[in-house]
C-alpha cells in the first residue's frame, strides 16, 4: 500500500470518529435535565452598588489617568 492511501484511510477514520463523538455529545446535552430557560432581563442584581465606586476602581482610574 502506498503511504498516501494509509494516510487517507486514517483521516477518514478520524473524521468519522470525531463526527460520532460530536453527535453523541450533542444528543447527551439535549437530553440533559439541566435546562436554562430563565428570562434574561438585563437588569443589575444590585443597581445601587453600581453608582458607588469602590477603592479598587478609583485606584485603577488614577493609574489610567496618570499614564496619559
């Protein structure tokens, strides 16, 4: 057998096995009992905390302003 024929057979086997693995993985995820179907509102969990800067944020802001 030629080396190219052996390589081709190996690549075909690899493609088939990868396809099989991906299909079984996909089917496993579909049948999974964990289903994330919560409504996403986009709202912050604590909007009050966003208006008050913390010390780390202020320090980073100072560093960014000093660089320019």
